[in-house]
C-alpha cells in the first residue's frame, strides 16, 4: 500500500467522518457511517489481518441494523 | 508514525467533537455520532498490532450500542 | 498495477458524489458503487486466498446494511 492509495482511502474515511458530523437527516448520517466503514476496511486488509476483517465485516452491519428501528419511530417528511 | 495511527487520531478527534457537540441535540444523533470515535480507536489499535483487543473492542461496541438503543427506547416510551 | 489506483479513484469519486447529493434515496446507489470498489481493492491489495473470503464477507455485510437502510427509508414493514 503506497502513498497514493493511503491518501485516497484516507480521503474516503475523512469525507465519511465529516459527513456524519455535518449532515442533519438521520438516514444520511447512517449512510455516511457506512462510508467511514468502507474507508477503514482497506487499512485492515493492508496490515494482513484477514480474520479480523471477516469478523469486523460481520459485526459492523449488525450494529447499524440495531440502530435502525429507532430511526423509523416518527414519520419522515415524504 | 504509521498512516493508520495518524488517520485514527484525526477520526478520533472528529468523532469526539461530534459526540460531544452534535449539531442536533437528540439522543439518536449522539448515538450515531458515538460510532465515529469507535472506528478511530479501531485504527489506532490496528497501528499497534493489537489484534485481540481489536476483536474484543468491536464486539463490546456492538453490545453497548444494543444496550443504549434499549435505554433510549425506554426513555422515549416513558415520556 | 494500474487497476488498484483506478478502483481507489472510483471509490473517492463515488464518496464525493454521494456526499454532495441532496436526495437520500439517490445517495444509496453511489454508496453501492463505493462498496464494489472497496471489495475490489481488498482483493487487489493482497494476493492471499483468504482475501477472497474476506472480500465476500465485506460485500455481503455492506450490501445487507445498505438494503436495510433503504428498506427502512422506504417505509418497510410496520411494527406495532
């Protein structure tokens, strides 16, 4: 993993983190959280921890799905 | 100073600011923002090659999110 | 190996495009593009056979997450 790839995937993770902070809609925040997760996965793969990557890939979506029933509590506007 | 460590510190600082001072002061907004520093801390643990700590931290984060969702549901049902 | 740079550039483009999009429903296809690109980058980064399983696990997990968000956003099944 050379410098160009580090910069590109770090840009993905940073845009996701700033997007999660700045956006107001709850679904937009969850989508941006998925972008953060996509940005850090290549860093785990580049260190060679493939078993950790498999475990993280199965646990992080479950965390999002746990949060989702809170999101549909009140009706969204069209 | 590996790139994982620097990126993890930046994401951790952004996440701490986001969880401490959210733009919309609701429970759900804070709960979603609370997962950003979890990813930053994951990258810092990755930079120090702490594999077992990383797996345990991810599992505990999922369980604590479940507990917090239950607590928020109780709080909103009581109001 | 020019392929992985192209894949990473596609990921960055999709993320920028998904962030500046206003409509929530239109964000999700760009997030799917980023998921494809990251799954491809995981396989291209390391030439280990387990990398295929890891990329498949990431792909399944992220697709499940995006579909759950889309289903809840569209109304989904009402509970209670």
